């Protein structure tokens, strides 16, 4: 059935809403239906109470009149007793079931629950988005020719020395000296992982960062052991900070999507292409194929 709706001012005022839910549309007065129904039941109970009071008064005060019409009164009292024993229990039973579905809702609890769900979804997709931004930026850096790559390195070092805060620079320099346990002015993968864990990263996140950035296509002066020099460590620190704040530009993301994810070359990315091209990213973000379908539906509608 089509959902009811009304824009009539009087109808909205009487019914409490112009667009009732399926439950509210069960009542003639929509959202105000349970309250109206409850008021009618109270009115009927009040009428019966008045009748009982009159009967008792006649029976106690005017006994002769009561005895004279006792059979007539009895015929009236019997339906009343029957309603107490059978009618009212059933009416109240069904009234409670029909109305409590809506009345038991606690808007504050509903808002908290929805907020928790949205926050959980945001965290799940935030990890995914961060991973995608990282892969797009790595692809952009790895695709640079030697001159562009050297320019990128100089820019990162310049940002490190001129634009980053003194506290940030001091923390990075101290971290490099502390975790360069071999003392060769280079930091290897294991030392980098220890550094990241000490900064509060989980071991999984630390492994992911090392997997992504200890890459000879990104830092091209890495030795065979995959060690980063002090300048490369500084460039990585600046890049991670920028990635946390804003990430790569749209052109870099589009370039990466077309080159890596669009396997079929049709200008779109399917869930199958996504999950088979980036299995580690999906695993890190705790996204299976069903979760990707949900995400793609949210994006594409």
C-alpha cells in the first residue's frame, strides 16, 4: 500500500504529522492515534464509573425504588459485569500491543544507537579511504621520472626544515637517532616498525606503513637492505603528515584509479576489481565483498 500523507493544516494539527510511518498510519489520527484511543477508553471507563455510582446511590439511599426496578437494574448491571470480565481485559490487551510498539521508543536511545553505527561505519571507511589515499600517492611518486622525483625530495626536505613546527622536527630527529640502533645513519624496516609502535601505532598499522613506503620506487636511494637515510626519513615524515591532513590531489587519485583499479578499462571500478586488486587494503579495513557492495551502494546510490 502507498504511504499516506497530507499537507492540510487541520489534518496535520489533528494527527500530529503530515507524513505518518507505517505504524502511525494504522490509526485514524496517525501519530496522535494512540493518545486519542487512550482518551476514548478513559472516557468510557469514566461513564461506567458514573453509572456505578448512580446505581450504588439508588441501592443504598432509595432502596424502595431500587427494589421496585430491581429486574431492570439487573439487566443493566449484567452487561456491565460482562464488560469487566471479558471486554475490558481484551481491549486493554490489544490496545497495549498496538500502541506500545511506538510508545516504547526512546528517541535518545535511538539517536545514540544511530550515532554509534555511523561512527563505526565512519571508522571502517576512514581506514579504507586512508589506505586508498596512500596507495594513490605512492603510485604517483613511483611514476615520477628522475627529475620530478628529485624535485619532490627537495620539496619535502624544504617543507621539513621551513614549514613544519619545531616540535615536529625535534620529535622526528630524536626518533631517528633513538631507533637507528646500528648507528649507520640509516633506519631499516624493523627499526622503523619499532619507532611507529612507540608512537602509538598498532603492529598491523606499522607493518602496513613499512610495506607501503620501504619501496625502492618511492625512495630510490634505498640500499639492498631497504634502509632509509636521514633525508628520506624526513621526507617520509612530511609525506605521512600531509597524507594525514589532506592526501594527494584529485588528479593523482584519478590517475591511480585508471591505471591500477580499472582492470577492464571501461572507466569504472567494480567491487570484484577492487577486492582482487587491493586484497591487503580490504583486509586491513575489515571489508569483505558484502561490505564493498554496501560501500559502493552508498557512493553510487
